[in-house]
């Protein structure tokens, strides 16, 4: 799977952005998808994940209620809707794909993912 993120940019604190991640392979619906983010000098951190069918989602605790992950398997695309963005959420956001081995599975650790996108910059300004 080749993954390409888009939708990043500059947004004011409190604003919203929607990230997209398009996959090029033929087996997108077999993969768990996830979003991570990384600030320079710090480790990449888990943001959200969604099961292969889209029926199960899981978020980092600090993001619940503000971020929404979704997918469209017909379009080979996963999305991350981000609302009420905060200054410290400025980061490079990455999407990732990991093969799903059973219905409803999802992954929160980097090592569970097989493919990564190049990342898209999100900058939250005051």
C-alpha cells in the first residue's frame, strides 16, 4: 500500500481541519488504518485508529470528542476530522496501514503498522 496524506495547513486555534489519506493498493479494506503525529524532537504519538470495516474506532484519550476518524473503502481513503484545535497540536500528521487479522481489530502502536505516508504538516496558530 502506498499512502498519501493531504489536507494539512495553517489553522487558528479553535479551528478545524480535515486530513485525508489516499491508499493506492487493491486491498485497502483489509487494513486497519491509523493516524499518528510528531512534533520535532519528540516521539511520534498515536492519534486515532479505525478497523478494516470501519465499525470500530479508538482515540488517544486527550482527543476524544474533538477528533473523528472515518474511512471510505470504496474510495480507498481514510479521514481525520480535527475540531477545536490547540496550539500544541501543531505537528506532522502521518497515516498508516496495518493488515487486519480479525474483524474489529485496531492498532495503537507504531510497530503494528506496515505502511506509512510521508506526513502532512498541521500548524495551529494563536
